[in-house]
């Protein structure tokens, strides 16, 4: 059951918790979005009472929660582009987006040294597997986005256990959906404002009728099959 238990435990140990989640892994089109999130635990009672796994919330509720956030909540959302997904594969692209979001957030938090002096960071990523940033750096040379030796943990169903991760999931989901709604204005026949790039029946029909866009992930098997047949 979702709670503040992890946050409370880390706060009592003088550790800063950052929750990370992404949206769009299974989509056939559009970017992957990752969000890293932190909030001042001393003010947790001021957070929206309905923060939960983004998949359990309607878009209107996700927007309501995001608009309710005050300045004691800080977050950073970053993307891995379609080109990066196709070039490096989904696992690497996911790690790229996560590293970008974590780096941006930790840089912001470090500006407030009076609050974070002599504290360690612990990063919780939703899911079974934690990203291997060292391997990512060696492969893609992303060393410029230097992360300190933070503790990084994977948490299965983290968005259903931790309010911080759930909030990250809400922001990622709503951010990505907004991106896809904008693409829908440019390509209305693909109905991205309702399928958000996932392999729904109306999306498949649109692809068969209108073809593949640059926005489509050509490394994904369904898209790759259609793309190879066209070419």
C-alpha cells in the first residue's frame, strides 16, 4: 500500500530520497520521459492526498495534483528521443533519460547547501532493475553528466509503495501525454491524443492507412515489420 514509510525512514537517517519513474517504455511512437522527484519531508502533510500510481489516476486528477505542488517539491523531467531509442535500444535509452533527470534535480538541490549539507542521497527507481550508469558512461560517454556515488535502488511496484515515486510517475505520465497531444495536432489521423503512441487498434489502422512517421520507433518489432514491408 502506498505510504510515506520509505521517505520517513530515510529522513530519520538524515538521507535525502529521490524517486524516479518513467513513462512511455511500451509506446510505439514518441519519446520516453523520466522524472526525478524530491520533496521536503517535514511538509509531507501538505501534499495532495490522492497521490498514487499514475496508472490508477485519470488525466484530470494527475493535472490537479501537479498544479497543487508547492516550492517544497522539486522535480526534473527529461527525455530519451526516438532516435536514441532506435540507436541504443530501450534499456540504454531509459537509463539516458533517467540520468538526465537525476543529474538536473541533484544539481538544483545542491544549490541549497544549508538544507543538504552532510547528507547522503538515495535514489529509488521504480522497477526490478536499477540503471547501470557506470556502464552507460563507458558506452555512450555521458561522463559530463557526472553523478556522485549515490546509492541507487530498484523498487518493484515502487509507484504503488512510495509517494515520491508515485509523484514522479504522475509527472512523467502527464508530461509525456502532453507531448503526444501536441504531436496529435500535427498528425491528427494517428489519434495520438487518445492512444499516446501505444499499439491500439486505431493506431495500427492509422499506420496501415497513412504509413510510418519519423515519430515512430522503427526498432520496435511491430513498426520494424511494417517499415520493412514498405521499403
